[in-house]
């Protein structure tokens, strides 16, 4: 049976420009032609999970602009159920992304409709959350809606994954509802302190903390100990959505494969996502991940 994944989160159009180097404060640089990609951390994770074979339901909000239909059509093409995506008259979310030749990037998000996702929207999606094996959450929609989704999932026995991005202090009441916390080193420093290990976040309901390390792989912390997840060497072009690829793959395969093998699967998915420009356009298929796991060779 396919893993059932519910995602409550953001959906954006990403406006991307490539530059030789990221501009310093106050500096103007010339970039490439402007490119548009589908993105948003929630939608990226939904697509990543769907491409790993999960049955995915997405809960979010878009505006009444032209980009809304384009964004939803993209999710449908990956087989994602968008029946619980609300629409309003405002603007859809938009991310402004600059990508440098060395693979570094900067991202500024205008949240638009994402920031209008409400508890009522989450309650309307209760059946999809309750029937899921895993719930994926991030912090690009209002915290009260995120917390309500976690409450529904926890009460129904669904495994709750939280990616605390953009990073912000987390209330104990939310952490008590989270099973797996997946974050990068910058987010770890904000949540636990610059010198803290991921084990410092094994509090409340959190039983597993995974810290992604970019090209160095990842570390997984549980109360039983620490495991290093080895990296996969690929030719990086754009790191956008690599973390989303990791988390979507992890949620889609953890029940099927067990956590240890799912972490290797997620590491391979994240590495492959860096080999292509854009967010959802960069997310690999299951067949591509299985090839990398088998051969150790990426793009």
C-alpha cells in the first residue's frame, strides 16, 4: 500500500535570476534572464513525496491571480490531491531567488495567500490529515494553523514531521506534537544555540532530530544515539529545494523502508535536487534516487 502523506504548508511561484556572485549590501549586479518555477516549501515537499510514490494530499491557500491556476496545475500533474487548497482574492505567494555561480543563493518570500491559511482551512481538511500516515509541516504559513494540523495528526496516530523553516523559536506546546524534526545547521543554531547538537532538541514529543549538512550529508539524533548519514557526491547547480527533497523522500519512505534506509534514500534525493535549477523542477523521481543508491553516481 502506498504511504499516505498530508502536507499543510506554502505554495509559491519562484522568480529566479542567476548571477556570477551574490550582491553585497547596496550593490547592483547584472543577472540572467528571469525564470519562473513552482515552489513553496510545503508544495515542494508534497511533490518530493509524490515522486517517491506516496499518495499526497496538499492543504494550503492560493490567491486570485494568474499564477494560482498554474501552481495548482503543477501539483495535479504530480498526482497530488489539491481539493483542500483554498482560494481568495489576494496575491499568491512569491519567492524572489538569486542563485550564484558557486551554488549559493538568497531567498526572500512575499507570503501572500500562504499567510492567510487559517485554522478553519485546516479543520476543513481534517479527513485528509486523519487518514494520513505522515503529516509534513513547515513555518511558511501561520503558526496557529500549523499547530492545529499537528494536533489533528497526533490524535489520529499520524507521524508528524516538522521542518522549522524559516527558523523561529518553537513553543513547547508545538514540540510536544512533533515526532521528527528535520532542519539545517542555520536553523539548529537559531533553535538550540550555535554550539548545540541536534540532541538538544530531543524534547517534548520529538523522538528523532535530523540535521541536514548539505554536501556533508546529515546527522540523525535519537535517544538511542547518533547516526551519520553519508552524502552522495553530485555536480551541484542550485541548492534550492534540496532540503525539501530530503524531507519529502524521508516522509514518503520511512514507514515502508524503516528510518535507517529512508535516511539514505532522503540523502540521495537531496543530492539529486542540487543538480538542476529551480525548486519543483529539480526534484528527482524514485527511479533516479534508486539509481544513485545503487551506483553512487549522480548528475
